[in-house]
């Protein structure tokens, strides 16, 4: 009865591992699809629509202009006159392209007028449907035409009542989102700030992606380490047995190569962590201090509704990674197949559970191909590593594998008996 309970517990833990892993990897993939911009805070000196147009005109004259969208956010009421419905929501007024803030089924541009995008939850409360293109809503006595849904099908703005509206001439902007790209992003952001006279704190959206990627990478390192470290321990134990040591070393290399191929983990060192001179030992202390200051200001900065979408996704990845790691370690402790039959039975159970998870969460918008590969192959690889190690330990510790030790033990016993 105890063995049955242990198997049930192992099955529940494996299910939790697969669900949490799929959710974590899917959220990281979705987060990478969001616009990677730098947000400048202008609340101390908001800009009028005319000033924004002048800034955009000057920027477009440059050889390499930086696209940007000026915007502001505030609480307000949206009214749907046909059904006499009124909802309080976060209203984001923009001057520029909406895709520099958040993805949607349509794009609001700087040339358009009186268009808006709504989150799915807000559309459902106002209209009772998400098929709302062309519907008219009002706020502050101004009428707007719904042109699409924000982040439809990806769950990025799930649970949020958010509306993106094209600003009229009376709306001032206290935020600017600039698309500086990935190459030399810091230099471009600093240059853009200097050209526009912006001295306030910058908030790169890339940091949210980096934090989420770091959490997911640490999770993969935990899973890989749990497979490789036990074999390194066995290598140390059997270092005086050449054949066993060679077998352990070969298996360590094999598991490492397969794991790196399956997980696609990136071990590239960021350029910001590489000193100009390797003899510059003070670089690391200065880099750590700057990184901690930047992280603190980034975490404690007041977040708008748009930034909250990024922050919530990053928090979901961090929480999902912690849960996955916790359930995975418990599962490894409980599930230890000792016979060939139990190994194949658990392998079949794993495949069935993976198939169910894929059916539930494996659509194209949730899990990308590398994510699917990890979910399909990592658990069986863990099973194989644990089962092979169990066989190896039983083989090494069996009397047949240590005849010399057995003979010495017998001789010692005989000598004690003679005396």
C-alpha cells in the first residue's frame, strides 16, 4: 500500500513539473514577442502634442532616426452608448505607433485619429464579445472607434482593463517609448535622451526579458545539474577502478551534450561583463555595484499599466521557475525506478502526461518549437540518468564486481576464527 501511495505521489509531482515547466517556457516566449523599447519618464515636464510632433519631425531628419511613441496613462470611464454601459479602466493616450507599447490585432499609427484598442476583458465587459471592430465608445465626450484587441490570444494583458487611445490635441504626454534596437542599445538610448533634453530615469523593457530569461536558465541549470552531479560523485568514488571511471566520465559528457542540445541553453557572457583589460580587477566590483543600483531602481520604479504587463509576465516566469524546481526536486526524490519494468512503465506514464500537457497548452501562441522539444525530452532524459545510475551503483557494489575485496574479507574472517 505504501508503494502504491509513493507511485501516486510521484505521478502528481511529475504532472506539476510538466504544467509549471510548460507555463514558464511559454511565458518567456510570449514575453520575447513584446516590443523591446526604452521608456523615458517625463512626469516632471510633460509634452504637448505640438511639441511631440516637432520632436518627431526633427528625429526623422536624422540619418538613423529612433522611432518613438509619446503617451500618458490615467484612470477614466469608457461608455458604450448602445447598451448604456460604463466601465472604469486604465486609459493610455498615445501619439505614435501602438506597437511600440503593446501588441494587438491592429496597429494605431501617428497619422490615425480617434482609434482605440481594448484588452479582451475590457471588451467582454463593455460589449459581451471580443469581435468588436468598428464599435463606437466614448470617454470625456469624445468618440473613438475600436480597431482591435490588445495581445489577443497570448494572455499578456489577461485580467487587465486597459484601453489604448489615439490622443487628441488637448492631451499631454508624460512618457516616451523609444525603439533603440538590440545592438548598442545603451548608446542609442543615451543619445536619444540627450537630443531630446531628457534627463529622467530610463526603464529598458529588455530588462524584463533578461530577468525572465535568467530565471528560466537557472531552472535549466538545476535540472541539468541534478543529472550530472550524481555521476560526478560516482566518478570520484570509483576513481581507482579504471573501467568504471571511464564509463562515468563518458556518461557525464554524453548527458551534458544531450542536455545542452535539448535545452538550447545559452552560456554566452554578456558584453557588459567583459572588461577591456583582463588585468582590470576593479572592473568586477564596479560592475557589481552598478548592476545592483540599476536593478534596485528598476524594481522599485513606479510602473504604469503598460509596464505592469511586462512586470507581471516576468514575475510569472520567476514564480513558475521556483515552483518547477521545487516540484522537480521532490519528484526526483520520490521516483526512483529500480527495475526495467518500472522504468518503462514510468516512461510510458511520462509520455502520456506530456501529451496531455501539449494538448492543453501546446498551441502555437503558447509554446514554441524549442519549448516543446524540452518538455518532450527532458523528463525522459532525467529518468534515464536516474535509472542508469541505480544500475551502476548496484553493479559496482555487488560482490562479483569486487572479488579482491571479498577474498580479503573472507581471509580476515578466517584468521579471526583461527585465533
